[in-house]
């Protein structure tokens, strides 16, 4: 079974990130996700403050796009989640993956 991002055709460059394509998120949210993640990684040291990076992104998304967003940041994690339609993005900045989604009820 292939993993996300294992096949290079799955990822496309977007604003200095590599985004799982096609994204399940409107363009304005997608742009925010990458911008906020880049800001978080310049504010915090991702290797030692990964939890702070995730918290920073979550707070920004909750404030702008209404709660309740979930953020996972790291280098080697598995995931399976349910999310609202058009509220999921998975991308890489450098060697770190970012998964941002809004929980569907």
C-alpha cells in the first residue's frame, strides 16, 4: 500500500511547500495554511518545539476560520481521520509534514 507523498506525482509545489494534490481545501485556506506554517517554523524551532508549531497553526486557524481545527506536524507519522468536506490539507515544508483538518461531525 502506498503512503501519502510516497509517489512524487502526489505532491506539487505551492508557495515553497509540496502539497498533496489535489488539496481538499479552498485556495484562500490553502494559502493561509502554508503561510502560517512557514511563520510558525520561523518563530519556533520545529525539531524541539514541534508542539508549539502545531499550537501556533491551530490557534491561527481557529481564529480566522472558526474552531475546531486539528494540526499534526512531524517527520514520520501515520494517520486516518474523518474531516469536514473542503477542510483538509497535507503538505511538506522541507522534511517536515503538516496535516491540518477540521473535524467533521
